[in-house]
C-alpha cells in the first residue's frame, strides 16, 4: 500500500512540475494592461483557478501573502480555465490602484479535473505585477547599515532600507575586491521596508566595496572587515 501511494504521489508531482506560468514578473508605470500564459505540458487535462493576492516581503526576502488589498483593482478575462494536454492559454487582465505604487501576485492554481480519493495535489504558480509611480526613487531615500565582512566565515552582510514612499528595484548587488567580484541577482525594495543582504566571498583577501545597482544610479559603500 505504501509503495502504491508513493508511486501515485511521484506520478502526480512529476505531472504538476510540468506546468508553467509566463512571465513570472512584470512591471508597469501606473496601470497594467497585460496577459499571462498558462501552459500544461503534460498528457493529462488540468484545471487552473486564478486569484490575485496582495503581499509584503520580509527582510529575508520571503513573501507574506494576504487577500487582495481593497485599493488595488484587477479585472481578469477569466477566473478559471480547463487546459487540455500540451495546451497554452492566455489570460488577459487590467490592473490599477487608488494610490501608486502598488503590487500584487496573480496566483494560478493547477489541479487535476477529478479529485483522487484521499489525495489532492495542487500547484500554485505566481505571476507578480508591480505598478510603479511616475517619479523614480531618490538616492537619498536609500540607507545602508550594519555593513561588515566576517573574516572567519567569509560572509559579507548588511541591511538596505527604502526610507521613501516610492517603489524601486535593485538591479544587482556586487561585492568588489582585488580584481574580483561577487554578485547577487536583483530584487524589489518596497517602500518603507528593508532587506538583509548576506553574500559569501570565496577569495582570501576581503572585499573592499559593495555596489548596489539601481535603474538610474549606483550606490557604493566601503566594506569593513571584522573578526567575530
């Protein structure tokens, strides 16, 4: 019985991993007028239910989701769709907010049309939308604190805060040393929030500088090496 159940779970999990939502992240100035592609790459039909969710982001970069905020308005061409095997379906949407900036995630939940007895596997895939304000963030609204490099662990850590009311995105984070560098991919920095940065450094000599690349400017800070 255990082997049979394990086989069913493995089969369903493999089937669910073949679903996709594209694109994963989109950005708009003001209002959104977009579309999202739902793809079923399996040989079985799938049911997809769409639901917009608001979210916040913890300093560690984890999304915390909740019901859609009342000041964000999302219109979908459909709330659910049945996908045939190997089919891609486009869902169109319009989104606006009473006040900018705003952001939300459109979650697509994939499941089999027929529920299995005692086992109901679902896969939730996100399509995240950012609605930007007209004015870009000012460099003076970005604060970097607790910046240091631990010589023993070879880890660079710091906190970066968006003290303003504008939404922005850090394009990349780069630690610089003697003819070498280390990179982290970009991430959004929501208004009034901070992110904790932790980077591993492989070189024997410490990094000397960290460079935060924003859309219109670079924010550079010297790195202090310490022994904890």
